[in-house]
C-alpha cells in the first residue's frame, strides 16, 4: 500500500464530494465528537443543527475540526482533516445572505438536509429544540492522506 499526502485541492474536493464526517469540539479540556452532514464551499463548511451539546460547546470554544473520509477498501482510502473556527449564522438581517447560502448549499447536497438536526432535537424537552441553527466553519488549515495499492 502506498500512502501519500493530499494537496489542498484534493482535500477540498473530497469534502465537497462526501458531505459527511465527524465534528470535534472541546470544552474545559474534554473533547466531544459527533457525526455531521455538511455542505462545502471554498474555505468553509456549512452545517445545520438544533440546540444541544455541540452548539453549546462551540459557542464557548469556537476552535473545531471536521474529519471526513472515503473508504473503498483496506488499501484504497482517503482521509481529510479540516481545522477551523465555528461561526453561528443567526436569523438576523446581517446574516441573511450567509444563512441563505448555507441553506442553498445544504439543499443541493441532500433533499433531507434538515432531518438529522430536527431528529436530534426530538428527545430533548427544551423549548429551543426546534429553532434551526445554521453555522459555518471557517477552515484555517486542511490536510489529508490517501492510500492506493502499491504498484509493485
């Protein structure tokens, strides 16, 4: 098996293609990781959620990372890690354009883009569980590796 570094363009292409990964955030030195559907744009990832632990933690510490991968088999895979900053896109006029962009990108990725965020809110008995929260992760650094069969 041959393992190679991916360049920035390859990393961004993988993120745009897969649209699913894991979001990691930290609060008081305790990491937390959750699955995340996202839409990609150059330098940014867009997501949707309802109020819960990940939003609470990201509001307290905006430093996050997202990992995504494509696995064909044990000798052909690619994995990308994007490190960046959480930015909430509140429902106010100042963020209207960015919220619309986030929603458009998410809709283009999947017609059920909203379902996981709403479903996650169902078990919580909180008044704010159904309020949609759009967010952007501004990517500061992106890296990746890929494996392919050894030609020899």
